[in-house]
């Protein structure tokens, strides 16, 4: 018991005499990536042959089916917007 009291006493003295060491933080730059748009599930039934073509294209061009679908939909909508602006329907 006496040994325990000596350890506590020396710890208290040590805390009183020594100033606490402040940890040095490392500064890291904040990621500059823009926040991603929220995604939702989108399911459609399409012909089996079209699925095969999409998968083959994806393997050949190192793209996922999701990326191919997003690209195709954006291209389709962009071309239709241009057609509507010129009066072509």
C-alpha cells in the first residue's frame, strides 16, 4: 500500500512540475473533388442482345455498364434538346 501511495505522490508532483506536451498536428489539404450527385436506382427491361453488346463494349473499353448507360442517356438527352431548339422533331 505504501508503494502505491509513493507512485501516486510522485505522479502528482510530476504533473505539477511538467507542462503538458501539446501534440503537433499534421496539416493535410482538403480534397478538392466536387460533391457527387446523389444516385438512385434505375431499372428497365431491355433486349438480351443489347445487354450483350453493352457488356462487350464495356470490356473492350474498360467501362462499367453503369458508365455506359449514363453516357448514352446524357448523349440522347443532349441530342434531343438540340433537335428541339432547332425545331426538328
